[in-house]
C-alpha cells in the first residue's frame, strides 16, 4: 500500500470515528434526560386523570420523560410494572394508589434496593421506604366532613340529633383509604349513640353505589336520617340516583364526603349534596414530580417537622411528619377546603375547574 492510499484510508477511518463518536455523544445527551415512572390505580376516574395531568404538566415544565402505566388495581400487575421500570433504570417512581397496600410492598422494597426514590399519592404503601407520601389526612378530613354531616342532621331536625339510621357508603374494605375514611367518620358518629350506622360497599363506582344505597334505604324502612358517601367524586351520583329512584329528595339526606371530582361539583351546584372536602389531587402529583426532580439534582425535599408554604395554594400550609404507614419516609399533609362552605365550587384553584 503506497503512502497516498494509506493516508486516504486513515482519513476515512478518522471520519468514521468522528461520526460514530457524534452519534454516541448525541445518544448520551438524550439519555441525560431524567425518566420517571408513574403507576396509577386505574385509568379513567377523574381524580386519576388529575394525578396524570398534574404529573405530566410538571414533567413537561422540568424537561422530564414521564412513563405512565395503569396498575388496574391489581397488586401482581403493579409489581410486574415496577420490575419493568427497574429494568428501564428510571430515576424515580410516582406510586399513585393501589387497592392492597401491603401486597405491593415487595415491589417497593425492590425499588429501594435499586436506589430508585419513591413518591406516593392517594394512599401509601404499608412497608418499605416511601421517600414521601403526599396527600391530605384522610382520617382528619373525613372527620371534618362528618361534622358537617351531623350539623346537617341538626339543621333538618330543629337543632337536635334524633334517633335514627345513617347510611355510610364506603369504597373497598381492602383499601387503606376506606379504612382511614371510615375511622374518621366513626370518630364523630361515636358522639351520637342514638344513631345507627348502616354500612355498605360502593366499590368505588356509581353502579355499586346505586345498588347498595337502594338496598340499605329499603332495609331501613324510612328510618334513614342522612347518607354519607366516602368519595362522592366516584360514588355520589350513584347514591343520588338511588334516592331519586325511590321517590325521595337527595336534599333531605345531607350527603357529605371527601373528594369532589367533576360529578361532585355538579351535585353541589344542583343542591343534591350538602358539602364535600376537596382532594388536592392535581397539586399533589405536581409536587411529587418536583420532589423527585429535586432528589435527582441534589436539591432538598421537605423533612419531618417542616411546614411547606406556597402563597395562594389551596394545599398550603402543609406540615411534614413521619409516614405512619411505611417503614421509612415522610408524609406531607396537604390542606383541603370544604366546598361550598369554605370556598365556592366555582373557585378556579379547584382542580375540577382546571382539568383538561
């Protein structure tokens, strides 16, 4: 091979190396973008849509790739999704609800072992390290709604709480949310021993809520003073339709609960529901993505004993305490207004009025 030919070969080789090097650098640059995973309990319900929208908005703002998967309320599926996320080497996970919060703990521990931080929304896994659980205090706000519920009974009965039956439509007895919400409700009802609680599972949907409300109304034979629906955003319309199908007026039953949703907003405006506590769903998802970003970029996240304040936010001020459900991590307790008694159902800060 002569010198000129050798030089030509060397030039070609150098160009190939430079081109391949450029591709490699481009690939590295694209891989520098943080990737977060998100698992939701089930797609389709408005508050889950609020979680998704809030998380995606914040991810877009921060330049993060967000991969969202539907856990379908199935613990085994959720663990499989976690395994896939670990293989994909995500930089953080938003665990946005599950039904059996103990069954998914093995998945949470796998994330811990892989060094992947975890944020929880709606409900907290009951084990492992959850870096931060961001929600309202389910038991506390349920007690708040129950106080208004009892006041409604008094207002309809000359200031007294007479002997009678109150119906409590709960979600799913396996769910931490149900247990905490029912505990808050009962903490108020225990002050009125003359009231008998008739409880039934609405299974987090309007069909089952309608059926169990109709059944309990029939069984109680006209003794029902009021109807409490744990989450009117996904069970309120079913309870109202059962009352109306029985030829009764929903206004006479002072429906209260927590979690509004677009359905709840309309029921409040129509006067068919007395009051509902807002669940700060969209904001909690935004905060979860922001704090995962902070953890990946060397910035602090709120610690136990701190109070987070954001001017004008409905969720502020938010105290941070030790997570009482997980083995490690903190619980950021968001504020939540009672609608319509504390703020108007038309308030633009409510996610129901922002949801796209």
